[in-house]
C-alpha cells in the first residue's frame, strides 16, 4: 500500500502571529506530518462586511466583531509566507496553503512556489477560482464538504478545462463538454484528489459518512481522502483503513486559545498519536494475499495439534476413538488425518501423549 499523505492543517490557528505559526510548523514536523498547511487570503477580497459568522465562530470569538474583522486579523503577509516556507524547509516538512482568492493563487504559485494547491469546500462552486487554480497546472486537493455529486462534477469540469489550457471564453456548457473528453478524464486522474469532508466544527460522527469515499472513487475514478473535522483521532485512522490516500486534520498549540478553530483541532500530542496510529494501520493492511507470515512460522508447532496416543498403545493394537486423540504440539501428523488412522494397526508401542509417527 502506498503511504498516506498526512496534512497537518494549521489553518488560522496562528492567530496572526508569525512566531506561533512557526511553532505550528515545528510541532507538525515533530509529529511526523508530510505537510503543514496554512490559509492564504485577503479578507476584503473574500468576505463582505455584511457576512455573519458561523455558529462555531460565534462561540469562540467576540460577538462585537464581524466575520470580516475576525478574519482580517488572521491574514498572513507575503513576508510571513516566505519565513514559513524557510521554516518548513529547515524542518523537512512540505509547506502548503489554501488560497481563497485569485490574488492569493498568484502569490502562492509565482512567488512562494508551492508544489500543490488545496481548494476548500467553500470554494467548490467558485468557478473563477477553480479555473485559475487549474491553469497553474499544479496538483489539487479538492475538499467536497457541503456538496453533492453534481456539484463535484461541475467543479471537476472547470478544473479539466483549466488543466487542458483551453483558450476559448469559459462557459458552463464548455466546461461540461470538455469534462466528457478522454483528455479531461486523464488529466484529472493525474492531478486531482477528492477529499470527503463534513463542514462543521467539530463535525458530528454521524455526519462524517466515510463510505462516501467509496462513492467518490467509483463516480469519478480519482484518488480519495478525508479532510476531517471530528473530535479525536479515530475517524482519520478508520479512513486510512478504508483506503484514504490523503488525511487532513486541524491542529493547534492549545485548544483553549482564542480564535475560531482551536477548539475543533488536535493538540500536538494528539496529532503525533494520530500519525503514529495511521502508520501502524498502513503496515497492518498488508496485501490481499493470505499466507502464514514469517512471524507466525515459529508458533505453528506450538499452537497446532498432532495425532497422539490417548493412552498407552501396544504394537499391533488397532487405533480407535478411545486410544487416539489430538493434542499439542503440532510436530507430528495433522489431525486432518484422524479418520484415516482409525482401524490401522500400531507398528510399535506408544506411551500416553506420545506423538503418532507414520
């Protein structure tokens, strides 16, 4: 099985502090994550001054500030991005970030030079952003929270149009026409991973629907994974056992810090436990072949049984149900031959519990 790509989602849990963001990088690397992911945006470009906060945000932030004011404090400047990239490089962990606007895509790709892009669930119907992301020709992780199959197909149609570099004026009809082509399906398989996601913080277990990963894989023929917002580490571990190729999980330095996402995030120790458990599950999944493993061989003769004398048997006496039984160790004849020995004559004397020899 290929190694699961694990993204430690720092998101906005830096609270606008570069030093806190760097601490998140260090902790993600120490926990064994493959990548640490932040969020890149200009608040005024993505949020109206009239936008309300989500319920989970209201619980963790001041009621006197708007969503715009809350998010504005969580922006990362270009300089902060550059320092975080250096920090990731020195910590041997991949830097990732989610762009929420067109300008942010330009900065991440042209200036920060990321290797991949993550499109969040809230942007799955944002065709201009999807098109711009695909035109970079970078691989994309696409979260599918709040969406149905038709909306996911629509997003993939825009991505395929962008990846193929079509220069006509974009339209819904042209997106779908492109999506139906062999070239589009081929490039999507090479570039896009779909992430099952439940957009609630924390997400109720009954709403996670891990089996939807199977549906996504069957419907679109793409690699699948999980962007998880549940409490604890059980769900991402289960997702790996079900075939997730990518796991994304929010983490924080302290769940009690002020800010919208801390409470629904793992602390560093929990993140490390999750990653260790995922790596153990990967090893445990093995292959589809069924055979005695190397570690089992030494236990075969100890755990299995052989045909043995139930009592002392004289040479020439016939084996019967009262003098022949099965006991450990398994160094002699297999009990599968029990009935073939009933009625045979003993070719020598046997003591009680002695293994029968052919």
